[in-house]
């Protein structure tokens, strides 16, 4: 049986929501393994001088938790 964990991340980009999402995934992949999906929960934009200056996403990243090797458990032989 696999256990999937979900974390929530925030990211932004000057280019667009897709780029903000990709940046979130790239940053998360530096410290997580077995990423399975990313779900964009919310979109937001920062407006300056009547133009969008920053695109922001609030996303959930799902990844499979690795099982420990049975021989490395405490008290294992």
C-alpha cells in the first residue's frame, strides 16, 4: 500500500500562471521525490498601473512517501 502526502505551496511569476505553477513544481522537486501531481487551487494577480505585474498560484503537490527498508527499522535484525 502506498501513502500519498499533499503539501500546499505558493508561487509567483511575471510571465503567467503556467510559469508560476512550473516554478512551484521545480522548487518542490529539489527536496521531494515521487511527485505525482500538482493541483492549482487558487489564482491571483497583482496589478500595477492597470496591468498585471505578478501572477500567483496556490497549489497542492502530491507525492508518494517512500517506505523504510525493513532492515533499517529500530530493533530490526
